[in-house]
C-alpha cells in the first residue's frame, strides 16, 4: 500500500500520533484538491474545523504537523478581529 502513496503522504502516515496523522492526511488531500504546488489557500479556523469535522485543537495540530513536515507554510497568520476574523493563508510547498 505504501508504494501507491506519494512520499509526503507516507511521511504523514508514519507519524507516531495516529489521530493527528489521520487528520493531517485528510487535510493534505484537501490541499492537493484545492491548490497546486506553490498556490495559497486562505483557511480560517472555523472552515478548517468544518473541513476535518473535528474540534479546533485537533484541526490545528493537523495543520501544524503539515507545517512541521514542510508540506505547507504559513504565508500570513490569521488574526481575530472585532467584526470579522482574518483567515490564515497557507501555501502548499509539495
């Protein structure tokens, strides 16, 4: 099965925490569907939680794993505003 996966996907699945690994694998699949390598995606925390169907801590842990593995990078950190929050902009690296 591992031969049919790409190298980044195999690296995600080898992570020790399987719950974070599962969510990160799903999130990386969404990145592959939504944007090409080098493109950016504005993703707010609510949308991130909705896409993964998990709570904020687990969703952020999955995104942080992808950043740590250098599969995505944070181009612009999101901020919480008084009227409307600002989404974090992620850039797909691989």
